[in-house]
């Protein structure tokens, strides 16, 4: 992530991620004991339980490292209060390729984070769409290239501060 991008978290998101981190760390001894038990079962080449436990341990350690880095570097606070410009922490209403019927609403956020609303998609400023739209003003159009090489035009209808009480899920757009 570039230095000029904010890793913004609400207090609610910080608390949720911190609770997950604590839980993962508390599970370390349990997972280590399971690995030791599986190791004692015999031949490691054909011990599926051992390999599954080791894989789970690797995934959990990677998640712990990610969460520690994220929580250590995040800015904690409330959503941006300004409307009309696409910034991290804003809910964006957009349409694609001049088709005003092809609308989408999403949170402009940080990779790996979601809003507290499970039906509200989150796009990172690291993603092509997020990188293209950040800084756009209401009514402004930008273009970005998809991973398959296609160029897509996106127009910002409105940008509003994130509000978990107000945000409309995709299924209700």
C-alpha cells in the first residue's frame, strides 16, 4: 500500500479485528498440541490429520501477522465527514460505461476489511477500480483497466461518509 493512502478503521472494526487476533493467538497452544498428537500417530507421509493441522497453523499464523500489521498501522476514528469526494471510508454510488442502469454501491476501504454490513461490498484502493476512483468528485468519470485488459469507465454518482445505520446493501439497490 502506498504511503499516501490511509488505512482507516472505525472503532467497531478495530475492536472486531482485535478480538479475532486475540482468539487466534489463544488458539496457538491448542493447535500445537494437535500437531504433536498427530505427529505421534506414526508415518508423517500418510498422516492427513497432521498435514491438515500444519496447514491450518500456517493459515492462522499468516492471518495473525496480517492483523498485527494492520492494527498497528491503522488510523482509528470515525468515517470521513465530507461528502462529494471518493475517499477511504466513503460509500460510493457509481455506474459503469455510461449505462446509468448498471449501478453499484460499495465502501472504499482497505484490503482485507469489510463494512459491518455483510451485504455492502468493500473495494480496496489497491484494486484497479479503487485506485481509479479515489479522489473523484461527484459526477466525475474515470477509466481503469481490468485484470483481463478491458478498459472500463466508472462514473461517481455520489460519495457519502460510511454510516452503518444508513448504508444500503447490494440486494436492496
